[in-house]
C-alpha cells in the first residue's frame, strides 16, 4: 500500500483526429486547463505538447499530468460533472487516448 | 521558446513481452532506477506501475518520469553510455515503448 506521503500520478495522452484544427485543439487545451479551478481534488496539474526527438510518441501529441492525493480523490474526479463536460469538448476531436496512473516512487 | 524556469519532462512507458518474469521486470526497474546516480543531467526522477481504473493504458504497465532542465541536458542523456547499457538490459523483454517529452506548463 502507498504510504501517506505518496502522490497518485494520472498521465493522460491524446492523439487528435486528422484534420482537427489548431483552434479546436486550443479549445480542448483550454477546457482541460480550466479543470483544476473547478475540481478541487486535483492536487497538481501540468501539461505540454510533444517535443520528443526519438520518434516513438506513437502519434500522441499532448500530455496532461494530474496528481491526486488519494484513490478517493481520483474517484471524485473521474465521474465529476466538470470532467464529463470536458469529455464532451474533447470527444469529437479525439483519435486515441492513453491513461496510466502510478504511485510516485523514487 | 520555453523560459528559464521551464522543466523538460520525459515520459517513458513500457509494455513488457508476454512471459517476462517478475524477476526480469524487477531487473529492468532496478537498472532504470540506478540511472539518476550515474547520469547527473537527470534533474528529477520518479516511476511507478499502472494502477489506473479506466482500462485505457493500452498494455503499458510502467511509467518512468524524468525531468531535464534543458534540451542540452537531454542531448547528454539520450546517447549516454549508462543509458545505452540500460537499454541492453531492457531490450530483450520489451514489447512496446512510448516516449513523449513536454515543457511543463500550468
């Protein structure tokens, strides 16, 4: 079991559909970035777009990196109405999503 | 261009070949965890194994999350002999790898 100091990382990768415009992608980015102000169980939040040089990002272009302090907080986030509303903004443009969570260890 | 305060995140996901034993996986984990002590351009390092509940990790089970302070530091890391030596430990057991880098933004 994770100890009380552990942080639960929530790694979210997006690949957008071909033809998604920069404006549509910016709408998705803005909508995701707005979530920490709306959902207080999001303990930490950062994001960025792929600048890797190895060529093995498999078409994923965006990473959103959320942190929760517990499984209970994640369980509040996942079905949260504001998270669902974000999903509605994202879905028309989404080709693939990958989500992997881990308890951060050194 | 990223400002001087930005951190370059390096997200590495592994999916191991079917039949890889827990001992072999532990060898890979230990070899990766040993890198920060050997490669000083690794500014921060954490890792963990998938505990997501959404079922969209696409077979990836491990996330290693490295931080560099510059593209120059990453350029030291990627071809570093100790990184290459780790690759030799990993490669026989690797099914898929995904790497996505981003400049961390809020």
